[in-house]
C-alpha cells in the first residue's frame, strides 16, 4: 500500500468558540453537511479506501448518528478516540497511532474544504522521494461581513513567512511571525545553495501533509514535538540544510545510527534511507538531471531530506477555523458538488421566493410568503410566514416565527427566533431564544453559561 | 536506393537465419505463403479500384530493383530450376530456394503449384503496390521492405499512433490491465504523426487513484521520474528500472494455486505498460526486461518462494554489476589506450559512460582537454560540463551551431549511444549524427562507446520511423520578458517538434568501444549472434 490517510478531527475550534459551544468543530454544518465530510469526500474521490480518523468521543457519537456520514462516506473509517482536554497536539496524536502506521501517511485536517488535484501534492512526494510534501494556497480576502465584529478592521493574524526556491516547489524556509523576534534571519548555507529565494506571506497552509513513515518513527522517539504545523514542519525544513543530513556516505550514516541506538540518546536524527540505497545512488549518478544549476554540486546538493510544497494558484481552498472562514465556506462549498439545492424531503410552499443559490436541508418546512436569498437552511428547521432571510446561515432544528427579518446572520442549532424579530449581522448561539419584536444589529447573542467560558 | 539497400540487408539476414534453421523452414515457408495469399486476396477485394497504370509502372521498377537483389540470394544457393522462376516475382524470391530441398513432393508438382500461386500473387500485387506507394509517400518506408522478408514482421504499436485501430487495441489492452491511457498533446508535425507526443503537465498519475493499488508504488514513482526527466539517460533508466523491480519482487507473494514463474511475469506486464505510457521504453530497458523475464520463467516450480525471490534479487544485482559497472570499467580501460597526451576530445551532451571514461583517463594522468558540445532544448551539456570541471578536467563549452568552428582544434570525438542497431547504425541523442557528419568531413576520428547490453536487433536507417517525441512546450523560452511561442497552439500552420533521438550511419563511426573490445560498427550483428547463442 502506498499511502495511509489520517484525518485529524479532534481540534477544538478555538477561534470560533461561539459556534463550537455545543457542536464540536468537525460536525459543524457547512452547506448542510458536517465539516469533516469535505476532507473525507476529497479522500474518497481520489481513491482512498480507508481512513484513520483521530477524534473525540463526542464527535464519534455524533458521527454514528449523522445520516450524511453514514450514507455518503463509503470508505472504512477507523476511529481512534483521544481525550478532549485539548493538550494533545497533532504530532502527539500521530505518536498515539504510531502502531497503526505501516507506510507513508497523508495527514488532513478536518476543517479543510478544497478542490485541489491531490495528485499534484503526492507527485512531488513521489517523484523527488521527499520526506514531506504539503499544500498551500493563496489566501482569499473574506468579503462577507462577520457578525459580532466591531468595525471592518480585522485582527492582525500572525503571518507565516514561507520561503521557496526559484521553481516554487522546494520549501526552503518556514517561520511564523510569532517566532521571529528580532527579524527574519536566513542561514548562509541556504543562500549559498539557493541564491534565489521567494518569500511569501499571503499563503494559507491547508494542513495537508504527505510524510514518510520515517518521520512518524522519528516523532515516536522525540516526544518534545507536539504540533505538526507549529513544530515538526519548521524543524524538518531547517533540517534539510543542517550538516548532518548532507553529503554523508551511507556507511557513515548507518554507523552513526547504530552508535546512537546503543547510546540510548534521546536526540535521534531524522534519517531517511531506504534499502538498495547504493542502487538509487547509482541511478542518480548516471542520470543527467540536476534540480538546480550554477554551482558545482549534484542534484539536491546531496541532501537526503527534502521538503516540497505545492502552492495552489486557482481553485478553492478554505480552512474553516474562524467565523469569517465559516461564513465564506458556506457560500462557496455548495458549488463544489452538484447536489440539488433543495432537499427532496423539504416541504416548501408554493408562494415562497427562493433564490437559486440557497440550500434547504432535509425535513424543512418553509411556509408561504417567505423569501430566502443566498442562505443555507439546515435540517428540520421550520420557517413560518412572511419571513425574509438573506445572506444567512441557519443551522439544524431552528424555528423562525412569522414576520422575522434575518440578514447576514448565523443562527446556531435549536435556536428559536420570536415573532417579528429583526436580526442584522448577528450570531445567535445554540439553543437561544430571541424574544419577539427584538431588533439586534451586529451582536453576538449567546447564553450566560457560554459567556462564562474563557 | 534505400529500398535496395534494405533488401540486401534483409537478404543477408535471411541467409543467417537459413543457415541456422535448415530443414525446418520448408513447412514454415509453405504456411507463410498460404497466409500471405489469404491476406492479399482479402486486400485485393478491398482495393480493386486502384489505378492500374500506376501500379504497372511501379511494379516494373520494383521488379527490376528486386531482381538484382534476389539474384545474389539465389546464386549463393546451389539450387537448380526452381531458382530461375522466382526472379520475376519479388515476394517468394527469398523463399523459393528452400523448397528445392523438399524430398516429399516431386519437382514438377511444386513448379505447377508455385506458378499458380505466383499468378494469383502478381494480380493481387496490383492493389498492394498502389497501397505501398501511397504509404511510402506518407513516411512509412518500412512497408515495402517488410514484404520481402520471409518472417511477417508487425510494426510495433508505438510507431502507429495515427492508426485508429491500433489505438483502439492499445486502449483495450490498457483497460484490461487497469492502466489509464495517456492522450496525445498538441499538433504533431505530419512527418512524425505516427509517434506519440505527450505533455509533461498532464502526468499519467492524474488518472490513477492516489494510493495506487493496481500498480506498485515503486513503479508509480519510477514512471513519474521518467516522465519528468528526473531519471534520464540510458544507463540511469535501466538501473532505476531494476531497482524498482527489486522492490516489486520483495513485496510479491505468490497467490495460492499459482506458480511464481508464471504469475510474477504476468504481474510485471501491466507495470511495463504503465512505464511505457509514461515514457517509451529504451532499448537498454527492453533488454533488461527480457533478461528478468527469462530468469523468472527459468525458476523451477520446486523452488520455495523465499529462495526464488532471493535468487531473483541476486540475478538483478549480478546483471547490474556485470553489464553496467564492470562493463564501464572495461570500456574505460580500452578507451584509455586511445587517449594520448595533448588530445583535444569532443563530447556531446551528457553521456554517463563517456564521462566515466574521461574521469578514469584523468585519474591515469593523461593530459587532455575536453570540448563539450550542447544543444537545446535539453542543454544536458551543462551537467556534463559541471561533472568534468568538478574533477579538474579543463573544458570548453560550445553550442552545436559552433561545431564546425571548433572542429579544427579537435583530435578525437567520443560519443555515447542510446542503442546500437543490428545494421550498425548508432541511435543516440538528436544531434549526434550531425556531429559525426561534421567530424567525418574534417577527418576527425569518431569513437562510440556503448555497453553490449544496449545492442538491439532492430534495424533502422532513418530517424523518422521509430523515434520519441518529447513535450513541445520545452521549446518555449522566455527572453527579456517576452515569450514568443507562448500561443503556438493557436497558430494553425505552426507545429513544434522536439525530437529525442537520431540515427548515425556506420560510415561516420570509426570505432565502437564495447566491453568485448574495440569493434567496427558493422560487427554488431556478430556480437548479437554470439550473445544469442550464449543465452
């Protein structure tokens, strides 16, 4: 088998706590499908038959009851539950399942919605015998107004600095603004080997990594690394150019490895070597190809550890980890699939005006004289007469009484909107009750128990 | 002229074959003749409206060119009357001396039969000649010569990309093996429209599932490396292929009720089709595959699976060691005798063998300098230049357009080869024949270095019939911010041609240095025969 897929679905959604109070992030509805359905669908479309899903018990319970997951996902899901405390990082989770991993892995995050041609990333991994291949995309500006935001100013997110070589494929440098205190410093050895480096800041990391099995084994030995994105990837990118992994003979490597094993030292080196290494070396020597030109060194500068990145120029790539991203994803995700906009089991009265870009979920009831534009209505919601819904997301089990006017808002599950309420750019939390005839603009309406969480 | 040359060559081949299989050919010849008759009768029915006058004229010409060719073949045989008859009809010319050796039928009966058949064949020839002349016009010169050979040779499918039936057959075969079909890209120049042309931006893996289950991951990786050019060069491709096969064999387990010797060969077939789709196989790869298949089929059924596997892995290691590593050493030893102090050596492109020879010569303290000739679009010479300079050899670098300027300085030309064909022609990177030609004009000796495992028994006299078309977008280059050829597909009369190989005639090659010694170009069929007898 070539690759094993691992889906990380234990994340808490720390940047959108209002949404995830009652519903864990992997099960948030986007276009009336749970969020984790999208990466699973991507893997299924590409041809995977089995996925290891790392998640919490709560999500596992919800998965088994959700009809979408049961019907649409035909792959075999191997669910591994971990504790919900949130102290376990993604790398810790990989260490947890190390026994299940028999071959190279493809790690996907549950909040990724994309239509990327996955073979682009995996081809880089295969062709160059890379230790790591990842996916990044040009960041999109979020155009929709986010409820609860005071003013148009977005909080300055920590930027990522990504350095790639002249071909745009080889990853040379990766650091987050938070880690760079004084400035961005680049080692001379990198500059000598790759004199032309492009540093990009406007990229979104899709959190899709293709890694060699040796990396997982390395993680098992090095317990200090807890996050893939935050620690493992920058470490590997740096390690590409460190002296110990370049230009050494195979025998020396093997001897060192043996020595280290007998010493029982904790700092094990990340060594990528395969059987028949001499044959591979011979093939590379005899081949008249080089990945760079202008200096005297051989292909890849003799380095054994290589990290590659595929940067998507066009196409959809969203990481739904903030409220703005969630709203945008709801707008665009339905375009990925050709499912009918209106679920067949929904009951919609004839005198309802429904735009073509709205989605109505199963078992909905929409009464007369309502107008629904550019919105997503979840399953089992009931919308009474004379309601105007525009640019909004209404989740499952919501009741909207007559005469309401809902614009640009997010209504979470099981909420009740009283008669004649007027909500503009609001976020109504889970199970909330909006009093009739209220007018709210740009507010986050959550229960007091939610407010207690910090 | 090319035709008669071919028939002579074909005649010689027949002699060799006949010498080997005397006595067995009779019934074979009969069967082949009957088969041909049936074919021709079918074709005759289809093509009855062909122009008769054209055929008449062409046939006369063809017959006159055939008769001198057929006469030497008949004269060398000590046959009686039957040999005089076939001078008129070209096809059975080479076959007819053989029937005289038949003891069973009487000669009169044979004569009568033959005359009747010849009449039928001559009338059906009318249709066939018209067809053949038309096909020759569209660049398929192999059709007429193939009629003269007694063995019916089929055109390999990779040179019939413009024949829809062949394409359909190929698609069916690939579907059976669950391998996606790679589609051709862009407008093909008409002379080469019978070859496949693929784009590097549309890799075969697009249509494969990501955790490839049908094809072993090592083979997928290899196919990708071939199509992207990461593994390029005859030796490198063969070594990488054998390395991937080793992994396949390691991961292989015999299914129940199957024999390893038969099942493993069947498993390898789809992999080979896949690699062929990624990039057409080279002659060296073909020979390596033949060797492995032979080794696998020779495994006895008593052998346990683990023993069989380790034996196969050993065989592969031995093959690489003998045919590539040791051969390179032997060739280097012979070549060093030919390199003297003060030499100026010209090399073309990046040949791993030639580079190896130059390293060895430099180690042995020969004083020489090298001129590296390079050509677009591959510009492999830059890599050769880097490797030589890294060792301390002093080099000059020119592009192929300057080769006639630089040749007066050159004392020897060393060329690498992709394959050595059975008629002594050298198949190598495009541009090699040009260099050999110019060197000949300047009276500079041309030495070709080639290991024996690259010898193949194909016969080719021109670079059109069997070649490889690379991605035409490689020819697009951006200078000063302008890319002139960016929209070449929209210009209807423009076609980009990126040939990979060309064929050098043996007249331009002075010596071939192989691991068996230094031989003239025309001794290649002898080496092939010796190899076949050995194996």
